[in-house]
C-alpha cells in the first residue's frame, strides 16, 4: 500500500537559496521541453526526450547542478500534464494548450528512487538531498519501519515555508473486507449539516466565518497596494498565511471525520457526487466550494481501503425524494427540511431519509441482504447533533455513550 507523508522543512538561508536555484532550473527545463513538443510535428515519447538530457547538459551548464533523477521527473511532469489535458478533452471539456510556467507557478522538485536519504545527525532529523545538502526536518510522526521511501517532493508554499512529501510503500497487502459487514452506515452530505448518517448523527458544518473575514480583509488591503512594491509583497505574505490557516483547519476537520467513519464501520455508503459540477452551478456556490465534499469523499475512500472497509458510491438521483420506508417519491423544494411520506406516514429529517436511501443502495451494490426492519423501526428517536469541534474527538467513548443513551430513551 502506498501513502504520502508530509513534513515541514527548516532550511538555513544558504540551503533555501540553493533550493530556489534548483527549482528555477527545473522550471526552465519544463518550459524548454514544452517548446520542443510544440515545435515537433509528432510528439516524441517521454523516454526519447529524457535521452536528450545528457546532450542538453553539454551547453546548458545549470542542468549539471541538478540531480539527474530530478531532471527526468521534470520531463515526466510535462507528459503527465499532457495526459491530464487529453483526459479532460475526452470528457467533453474545452481545453487549451499547456503554457509556460512563470517563477510563481513552479515551486517544487521531485527526487525519485535515488538522490535522497533521511538521516539522524547529532540527535536531530535531517533530509539529505543530492547536490543540495542536509535540511533539518520536523518528523512529527514516524515513518513505518517496514516502509520503503519511493520518492520525495520538496515544495515551497506561498507562505514561504518548505515542505517535503514522502511517497512510501508500506509493503503490506490491503486488509480483506468482511464478506458480511455488520456495522454499516449511509452518509448524506450537505451545507446546513455537513453530514447526516443512518446512526442518527448530524455533524454540523465547521464555522470558518472568522477566518474567511480575516482573509477577505487581507485581500482587500492587498488590492490597494502597488503591485510588486515592498508593501504589496508584505501584504501578499499575510494573505498567503491566512489562506494556509483556513486550508489547514478545513483539512483537519475532513481528515478526522473521514477517519472516524473508516475505522468505526465495516461498510460506508455515500453519494457519487460530481463535486466540481455542483460548485459550478449558479447560487450558493461559495458554500458548496467551502464544504469540500470532493476532498472529503476522496479522503474517506482511501482510508476505507486502508482499514479494509467497504466504500460504496451510489447514484444520488432521487435519494431525497424517495421514502426510505416505502420507496414512494415525493417532490420537496430545498427549503423543506422534513420528509413526510403521504403513502406510509414515515416522517424524518430530510437528510436522514436521504442517508437511509444511500445505505439501502450501497447494500444492494455489495450484495448484502437487507434487514427486515425499516428505518421507522431502527432509526434513533431524535437525531444526535454533533458540533464540528466534537469531530476532534473522533471515536471517543463519549460519542458512543451518547448514541447508546439516545437509543435507550
């Protein structure tokens, strides 16, 4: 199994200058390779372009200062971007051509297979990079002993901070998923409540209004500065830090919520949402973008794979309209938050009803026999609202005790 581990770097000023020099050399090579492809009648293979690198070094002295594997990964990066454009075009999207990268648009380099090593020097951890040197690294969590580091990507964030992302191979097979999952859950994501599940939990959306207000205030101040001036650069740094703060808090919430579902259940069923398409719809797109449903579902999927949990994406069509008890469809405008079936009389929260439909479809997809009991008989009497802060205590006994007490009542 392969994972990415990200760590903060603390390069001295001289090493930071060397890193910037290497990154900019890679950027120039990226633009040169793009030029070669644009001038060619037929696009050559990636390995043919990589074979030309030794010849380039004969007249391009800067390339000799960069590790050979790093240069090869620059060529791969160009071809990966071309493949991505081709895939988007095949999906019906209007795409243009790859553009040259400016210094601000190219901020990373990658060592693959060789040219790097983790060391412990005088009691401190350092990352050694070929032709760059040793860089102090904050190993806030240990890399598994049986893991093999396949590659390292070093990136400079807009805040000016440097990070190293290790691509590791644990060497363990994926845990087997249970043939007959016992603990199952269906999840319906939304805006008013971030997630509503079939165990009666309604997870509130995190409130980042203060962070957004600070970010917007910083952006307004930035727009009033003269572009490129010292004051503009100082304010740009402030805006970048506020962006990073908001991003960290959002991803922290998503990581802990997805980890809870992946570790507590044998099967997790979700809607197969086109998150990007939903953001592009008119009206309330800012809140939909801020919800980061696509990121949450991707996190949940890989964590379920890691834990040996069934992850099932189902067709979201009519999950809100269908009655979870009898299947009769009832049209409901967005502002109607309660489901009341005119056929069988089943009443529930709109999102809770959708979550039950998601679970039902997920069980069908994996071939699990349904329980004879209906949501009317098994659902909690009152949904348990969980604040976003409580997600920080994912899997705590307190949460389980609240569920148990709600059932007993």
